[in-house]
C-alpha cells in the first residue's frame, strides 16, 4: 500500500465518521423535539398532559414509546416532575 493509498483510506474513514456523527446528532435532535408529545401528533397539547396525568394516577397506562416521549427531563423516570414540565411547555 502506498502512502497515497493510506491517505485516501484515512480520509474516507474520517468522512464516514463525520457522516455517522451527523446522523446521530440529527436523530438525537429529532428525539429531543418529540419530548412531551406523548401521542406523537407533532405538538405538545393538553391531550399529552392528560395522557401523562392518567398514567401517573394509574387510570390508563402508557406504551413504552409513549413513556419515552413523556420523560421530559430525560432522567429515565416518569413522574410528577415530567407532568410539571409539560404544563410549563403548555403555558409558554
Ligand atoms: Ca401531542
Ligand atoms: Ca423524568
């Protein structure tokens, strides 16, 4: 392998890493943008607040994906604090 080949390999690897990093960042932003939108209709509304409230009082459980979107502060727990954060979002 010549020095030029090695250079080309290194540059292609760097470009691949940059593309992967960009995809991860874009995906992360997409996921973050969904936080609070429990029913996944594109916006955070009183319906999302009600869904979380019903789950917290044990009236109607949320699915795993809904729970992921309900975790407003991303601490892995769904609690009153997340409900409060959705309320703050609604009042903004
Ligand atoms: Ca929603
Ligand atoms: Ca939480």
